[in-house]
C-alpha cells in the first residue's frame, strides 16, 4: 500500500514539473508581452500609413469629408490596448514578489481603462511600495495622481517616501510631492519652505541623474538664463555627426530650435 501511494505521489509530482519548468520567468513574460504589443502597434501604424497614401484617402482629405475619412479609417483595426492591459494584469497575478511590478507599472502608465490603471496603482501601493522597480513609474509620477486622484496619489507617494529604501524611487516621490506645493497659490510660507527642503533632499538622493538637473533647473534659469546674461555654452553633434559648440558661432546670429516628440 505504501509503495502504491509513493508511486502515485511521484506521478503527480512528475506531472506538475513540466508546467513549472515551462513557465517563463516574469521578465521573459513581460518582455514577450511588450514585444507582441509593439509588433501589433507597428502593424497598425503601417496599415494607417498605407491607407493615407491611397487616392481614396487623399480625395476625402482634399474634400474635407470627415465621414468618408472615418469610414476609411474604420477599415484599419486598431490595437486593442485594453485587451493587452487585461493580459498584463492577469500575468502579474500569476507571479510572486516584485516580478509583478513591471506589469503593474505598464498598466498604470499607459492603460486607457481607468479602472485597470487604478487596480495597478493600488496593487503597487499595497504589495510593492518598497520595490526599486517603481522608479519606472515614479519618473512619470504626475500620472499617478491623474489615475487615482490627488488624495490617493499623495498617499502613494508618501508611502514610497517612508518605505522605499531605493534612493532614486524616494527622490522621485519627494519631487512629485514637493513641486505642487512650490507652485500652489494658496501655499503658506511654511509649506513652501518645507517643499524647498524636500526638493533639496531629493536633489542629494538623485545626484548625478536627470532628476537632480530638473530640480536645479529653476535656480539655473534664474541665475543664468535672464535677458542680458551670456548664453551658456552648448556642446553637441549636428545631423551629420560633426561635434560643435555654441561658442564656435560667437559673433554670428544663431537660432536655437528646441523640439521633440511628446
């Protein structure tokens, strides 16, 4: 009887092992989902680009026929973003520990479904507030408040400040907590002073990073970018890869065109 029970137990374990072995780790699963989403988005963009080159589209555009444009656009199936976000949430639930964080970060940052985004932020606050992987979301921390509301967003940031040991995560949380107080018209002098102290501490934690530069920017603008002051030198490369300095054009008229994709 014991031998039979032992063999039966081994059979059950053997059947379970392939499922455990075949399951990709959280990072691999996340990377695969991202790759699939990127491919779908690329296909959609390519299909739209092809559509806009057709004579039918150009004629409707020339005629400003919105109904026709909408009808043509309807033939190109867009990426089902909500379906991808739901899959991300399901995948997050199938893993343990901080392996869930990238999935939740992605949903919180990009989901068009507000309920899913709120679920993601709440899961991060409840179970992963001390994770260093939160930096990816905190770099866009302004979005947290937009997703869950100002009050819950502030609670999330405060929890990160108090519980997250990672200097970058803490610094970003301090930055997004303090900045609104420095700009609020109804802030008291004491609140502004506390906010400035928090920003100073965040700058120390973020030394050598773009966040430290962002915190220092207002003071730099005040001291160096006023009318009548010498223009700070700029170094870079032109479109041909040739290195240059702004000072190379001293005495000439120079137009600086700041642009980007937002």
